[in-house]
C-alpha cells in the first residue's frame, strides 16, 4: 500500500480568550505550547503532545464579528485515565456532561464528555492498553 504524503496537521478552533483557553488545555489535558502566531487578521496558539501538533487556538483580531461559543465541534483525546483527566477539566474551569463510564460498544473503554471554556465538546476516550 502506498502512503499518501498528505495529512491533517492540526485542528483549529476559534476561542474567546486565547490565554484562558491555552491555560485550560494545558492544565486539563497536559498539552504544551508549540508556538504562537500573530497574523494580520488573527492570533494563534498552537498546542500539542510530545511533539505532535494537535490543536490550534485562534482568535480573530480583524474586527469581524465571530461566534465562538457552543459550536457543534468535538475534539477527541485518547487518555490513559479518563476519570483523572475529567477531574482536571473541572479544576481548569470546564464541565463534565457524561461519565466517564464504560461503553460496551467500545469494548468497555471509559468514555467521558466534557465542555471547554467556550462550550466545545471534549471527548475523553480511554487509550487502548
């Protein structure tokens, strides 16, 4: 099988407060800041895990009206201990909307659903052993 040279580099989400959102993802999910960009029309903070870029937090600065809250977006994170991460989500200002509980259709893996500071759904999926 030939491997494509194309791939998804990261997912970007618009946020109301770059610094607060970066602090949330660092505290709750252990992400680290990779880099920052200050563009003519937006500021970005790029976050990742162990050299993997995963999430770009974006805030438009061009004066255009943007809607950042409660958009139908889900970010899925594989984590070794969903219950511990869910507790950190709450400590960091997020909220739990489901579980974490075992889900039979996923082989009994623990799954939790949370909301970040802007209302994005954050799924905590127990990483395969």
